[in-house]
C-alpha cells in the first residue's frame, strides 16, 4: 500500500514538473528500502555556501537577542508601572484619568520632598555658619578671659607682696619718721614735703573730704568700726568679675542674690537666681553652694504662687521679696516653707512701665537691702517721677518711713542702697558709666558723684548691694557679675 501511494505521488509530481522531479529507490545501510525524490528550485540557481548559512544563523541570533532585550526592558517598565499603579490605587482598579492624577500626585510629593531637602540644606548651612561665628566669639572670649586672668594673677602677686611687706612692718624709706605720716598715706612718705609736686599728689590722695563722710543719724546709720568695716560713703567700685552666664534668651535680664542675714537651712553662700525675660515669671533657682551656682546646677527650683515682675527682687532673713506682676503689690515668700507670708500695696507707686529706670524692663518698683534693713525704691504721680524711698518692716511689709528725693527716676539706669544712702548709676549701657548721685536719708540731702562704674557687657539690668559680702551684685546682658567696693572711713 505505501508503494502504491508513493507511485501515485511520483506520477502527480511528474505531471506538474516532469522536467525537474526525480524519483529513486534504494536500500539504506541497514538493508531497509528507502524511496527518495528531488525537485529543482524555481528561484535559486545553486545552494548557498556553508559560511553564508552560518552568517544567516548568527544574524538571526542577534535579532533574537535584541528582541529578547527589548522584551525584558518592556517587561521591566511594565512591572514598574504595575507597582506604581498598585501603590496609587491600593489594589483597586483605576482608569487612565485616575492613573494620570495619581502620577501627578506622586510628582507633587517628590517636588515637596525636594523643597524640604533644599530647606533643610539651607538650615544646616545657616546653623553651620552660626556655629562658626559662635566658635570665633568663644575663642575671642577665651583670649579676653586669659588676658584678664593673667592681669588678675599679676595683681594678686602684687597684693601678696604688699601684704607680706606690711606684715613684716616694712615701709618705703622716708625722710621723716613713719609716726609723722598719717595712717593710710605711707605710700607718699618718701616724698619731700617741701616739694610742690608732692602737695598736688597729696591733694589727689585726699580728694574725699571729711565733710562727705556719713555721720550717725536718728535713722540708725552705724558708725565705722575698728579696721574700717563699718559704714561710709562709696568712693570706689572695682572691675566686674563674671561668675556665670545665662544659657538662654530668658536670661538676658535677671536678678541674682544672696541672703545677708541667712536663716536655717540657708547660709550666706546659698544663691538664688531668676531669669526675668517672659510674661509669666515664676521659677526661682536655688543653689546651695557657690560652685553649683557658677556651674549651673541648681539644688532646687521654687515655683512662685504668683508671677513676679522686673529685676527688683531680694532675699532677706530667709524670705524672697518681690513685686507681683502688673501691680504695685510687694510680696514676701518664705523660701523654707514655700508659702506667701505677707503682701502690701505700695501707696501710689507707679508700676508696669509708669516710672521705670532708664533701661525700661518694668523696673518701677525696686527692692533693696543694706546694713539697716529692707527698702523699696519707686516713684509716684505726686512725686512727679522723682525717686521715693521707703523703709519696710521685713515681717509685715508696712512702710516705716519714707523719703522723697530730687533725683528723677527715669534719668538713672539703676539704684542701690549702702548704709542708708541711696546711690544711682548714670547709664546701663555705657562701658564707662558713673555712680552719679547719692541721697543720704540721715540728712535728707543729695549730691552729685563721679565714681567710675564699668558696664562690661553694656546692658546692666540689675544692681544690688550685699552688706554681708560688701559687694555689688549685677546682671549685665546675660552675665552675672560682682563688684568690689570701697567706702570712706569714719
């Protein structure tokens, strides 16, 4: 049967193209019969070479590789689009418009992120610039402090040598006996008394006449004790010594104090500090030791039951005395029991910017402490802006006695009291200010002074006197400083 089929196929082919088709029958190597036929190509005159076939195969392989790479790229883009579509639609089907809107939102989000990154970069660059400036300022401050430290060391060495010399009883050589030289004037004993130059120098050394020295009065001014530890008139204020610098903007203005008549559990070393920049000032930082104060580690923080105003607070006999905010009321706060013990409205006193010191800061009411007791410095409409000074009872805050001065309160930068005498400072910002007025409550008289006073940091917002340490405490533009003073002898 297969032979018949092959025969019919051969006849068919012979009818179609008898001139080109050929049929053969032969046994293969295994002895099986094998029928074959061949037909000539109508278009090719000869068969291609083997090398040409390989080239065609390689070209087909390259085309296949390119198509495969294109396919992989298309698949990758499709996967990315599918992932984006899935993220935008959260697994829900979305039409072309919704997909376009999702892509727009994604683009806006990317733009916002870029803007945020640019803003953060600018902030970091600004912060870096600030750090560089702060570093330069700190280095300058370090150099200044080193120079100041060296100057203090030289002065200390000179003072030590002078003290040692005085202890040995040695005096500068003089033409006359030391017994003929007044006490306190031995430095000029070697000068010739007949020399006119010496007379000029002598007049400078004795510039403060005896008529200026405070006298004992009914108000209770104590007289000078042996060794010059009592009262007298202020004749010298030393260079400011920086003890601490506030850390934040709330400490640009403030008040710091110690109790000159400390009560248990406090000592004369206990320090209190209040930063007064803000609208609700209630925190009072307490430091048991001076080192804690200078290093900035409070042992306790009081929270006052009522906010205070300005930099006029003081500590006296275990209580904090301060002006209540936006009122003419003075309060007494017991530091040990943390309770209010007394309050008193100062009759007619200006407050909240009516009669402040020249620097402002709502410094209408300023409390002070001296050897005599507790005082309040203020002004009234009746006094037409002149300083009014009242002695207060420290227990009840009742006004015991009042003096009206002829010193205009807003014309001076600050005030303090020593031995019952009110002193004012000419400027809060000038590096070379002066203690320019003194009002003696014993005599009821005032006079002009020119005692130099240094505002090192050019913004003194608080100046108080501590009678125990015989120093002035001040707050100068973030810095807590102290000043040594000298009083004339009685």
